[in-house]
């Protein structure tokens, strides 16, 4: 299993300025506000982890998959079900204490919750689609004094008619003193609201501050956009979550790309603060420093997870640092107070786009260390050798692509390789940090995607025009998609009723956001196009001027994506050589790798002797003072694993009811340590999905 590594890691001394947490629960998404995924517990350790047994199981009896990392406050575990119901469980037994059902139908991802207490009464802050609820932690009842009868509508106070906007809180906000600071998940096509970072009063729900990620006139960064872009540009949003230095009062906010993901002629410039790690004053929202990871992004290179805060030895001194992983396989390390890079960052030149109207940035930043944790350029020698047939197909197909490594501009009417894929490199699960030694652990995907641009000709019916401007970016110009991440919509009318399609468009689910801008006759027109129904005569073309919605803002997509798809062989396996998923340990004191292993396997290939291939993986690791790293994440083998954090040796594994595409948590109650993981699946279309939590402990 070991690809690169050492038999043991000789850790350095911990920084004296790096106090370790003493809590035995797991009170914040990511373990602590620092986003470190670290626990000081040692009862379960590398000497006894092989004895782990199931302690309890809670099955919410729902279908749909889970991405939730639960929080544990005292003796209570708080989490979501697959349909975004909030549950409180007795953390030592899994007994249901209460369940909150908002009545809002949803299949959006729900990765975690936030918690606040005044020392006497606690409240759970839970996102359900575009609402943020405040719940009594003891009873699960809505606290009516918060917001509007217990909830805030996050669509409000952004831009335009809020009823046509889509903002979903898929990752939890972060609590600082009496504030809950939130971002949101925005659409990746027009119209999309701006990705403002906002802080609300945790008691009343009142808006306390807002930071514009698409700067307004006279704000820093305004000149990196066209003059009127702040009125129409969208996204540049924090969908991944945040980290907090409570002592300094600094919140670290990673953002994603601006709309449209793959063409930016309407936003020529560097586009601050898209694809940026922001350090903000948590009390006021004032910008302290920033680092933009991609200038004028046309590759969907969002910062995918909260950064991790830790202390490292640098040039003989202890430095409080912030580490940010990326989809492209880079890891950046900064002084968390000043934003100064701890390893040099070089601005490297890249080719200009040949797509009319597009103006790509002449350079992009690249860290000198650590080395990327994923391969960076797809060449013919990296094409799959799984079978002679698979290799021949890959070679033939690859010859038709443009491939030139990171930041090669997307081509027109020719597919371009994006490697690593849009899904990572690193993904939303985030890294774990051994805070005692300055080591970071990152799981990563290793797969290639391809896409191309083609001119958008707004002909045909209104439904067809809506499809090409709203849906083709994921499902392709020809509706074929790229399963499993982007399902085919060919003959979707034979699988789903018009009512079911309408619910999916209105509510979203999985990687698909909701589309509240599609309403009335325009929603019906899209459904008629998808189901191949002839429109009724009175509404054959309800608005020839409407490009994509009843809330159209006049922005027409000049180019559309021919079809974003995974580069796979005829049987659906990655068309590149393994590893297809990895787990990496990097010493951030030196920037050097300690070990690297493949993560995950395909059971049917393993049965034929092709083991340790690695696989697609989502959800992150946690690390403990017991020298253990726990991770599930792997999509196809449904396994939950424990590794020796010093050398990557597998010490324990178990097969769960469904894949654990979530980050685990660990905690202690009445002198007994537990490890819990959400088991829901949902990423593998050939496997069932569910909504189960499983906890393990020593016998």
C-alpha cells in the first residue's frame, strides 16, 4: 500500500506557542474553530485500535447520502439526516433525543452545524437550504426571537428580487463571540447573487457586517473588475466553510470562482476576491490581508475547504500559520497575522486564451514548496494500462485533446484536459493537522476531466435556450452528462414525471443548486424541452427575449460548455494510471513529504488482484494524539480506516452499510473514547444510499 514513505517519522519538538486543545468533545465543524481536525484523546491509539468494535448505530431510514461531520457538545451529538432534518443523539448510545423538521424539502448537501452558548443556554445554528435556523439545543425547538420567527432568509440583502436568488448554506457558519459568520453555495451560471460574507447577531439574527467579495465602487479590489460588474457578476462565494483564530479575532475565508466558471469575457481582470483566501477582522468584517490563488479563474478552481491553523518552526522560529489546500494539488502556507508566505510563491507565465473576448491572466501563482500532492500534467505515458483495450481507447481519445498542464486556457470546439479534475486534488473534506508536530494530512483525488467551449446560438424554443444557458455546463450540450457526478438527462422524461423534475429544479440536490429564478412559463418550457413535450400553442414561445428565466438580467452566455466530463475508459474507470486517490502526510516545518499512500479501491478490481489503486474520495481525515489518522471518504469500497499517522501503515478497517463520504469525529464520554462517521453513500450510482451514523469504541 505504501507508495512513497519512510518507516518512521522523527518528529520535532512542538512549538511552545502552540497550546493543544484539552477538550474531550468535538464542539465545532472540523473539531476546533482552527479547522485542524485534531483531538488530544489517546485512549484509542495505534497499539489497540485493531480492537475497535461498533458501539452503536443510528439509522434515519432515509435515502440520499450524507456528508455531515457531526458536532458533540458534552454528551450530545448533533447532526443532519439526508433530507436536512436536524437530530440530537445521546452520544454514548445513539438514542434519538429530538428531531427538527423545518418542513422545507431539501436534498442539498449538509456538512455540519454550528453551536453557541451564553454559558447557560445553548443553541444549534442549522442551515436548511437558504434558511439559517436557531434551535434550542435541549429541545430542538425554534427560538422565535432569532430572525423572522426563528430563521434568517440568506437570500435577502444581496441584490435584486431575493425570491429569484439561490443561496444554500451547505457548510456551517462559524461562531465568534456573539456573531455567526456565514457564506453560502451559489449557482455557477447566471443569474447568481454575489458571494457576500455576512455576520449576524447570534441572539437576534440582525445583520452586523457584510464583506463584498465582488467589490463595490471605492472598495479595495474594485478596479480588478469591469466598472459595472458589481451589479451583475455573481458567486466568488464561500461555500466551503471557514477557520477562526479566536485569540486574534481573525476569520479566514476561502472563496470560489466567479460566474461563469469557464468563460469570463464579461469580467475581464483578476476578479478579486474570487478564488481568494481572505483574512477578515471577525468583529467588523474589515479586510486584513488576502491571497488570490487563481487570477481570472476559468477552470473552476475554488478553494475547496476551510484552511487549517497550526504553528510551525520556520527559520528557527515558531510561527503561527494558516495552511490552505487547493483543487489543483497546491498547498499554500502563510503567516496567519501578516499573510506573508512561509515558502516562496512564484508567478508563472501561462498561454493566453484564443477564445474571442476572453482575456486570461498572464501569470498564476505556484508555491515552491511543498511539491504538489497530485500530478500536474497529463501525458500519454500516464494513460491507463488496466487492459490493452482500455489503453488503446485512451490513447486514441487523448490524441484529440488539448493538454498542457495547469491553467491551459479552455479551447474552442476542442476538448481541453483539466488535470487534476474540477473535483480535486483536495476537496471539501479538508485536511487534518497534527498540532503537536506541524504535520498536515491531505486526501486527494487523481483524475482528469475534459471540456470545451462552443458558441451559444440561442435558437429553438425558450426551453432549449434555458437549457443551454443554465444546464449544459454540467449536463452537456447533448444532455449526455458525465455520470456519476453529472447524470445524463437523455430520456429523463421516461424516468421522472414533470412534477419530479420541477421539484429537482426548485430544490436542487447533491452537486446541483436550486434554481428559484426558473418559474412559471419558463420552468414549464424547460420541462417540456427535457421531456420532449410539445408546448401548448398559447405558450409555444412565452418570451423570445428571455434567455434563461423570468428573472433574466440581460446577460447572455456567448459560449457554452460542450460537456464537462470525466476522462474514463469504456468501463467507467479513470483513463489514467493509478493512483486514483491518495493520502498524503507533509511536514510543514520543512515542506517535505513524510509519506504518501493510495486511498481506496474498487472491490471488483481488487477481486481480480488489482488492489491499492486508490479511488475517488470525499470527506476528510481526523488525527489524534494517539498517533492515529481516521478516514473513510472512499466512494466505492465503503470502508472506514485507521492509519498510523507516523508512517501511513493501515492498522484497522471495517466495511460500513454505505460509503462514508464525510469527515469523522472523535470524543470521550464517561471515560470512554468513541469515533463516529456518517455512512450514507450517494456518490456511486450503482450502490444504494442511506442516512446512518455509526460509532466505534474499544470493547
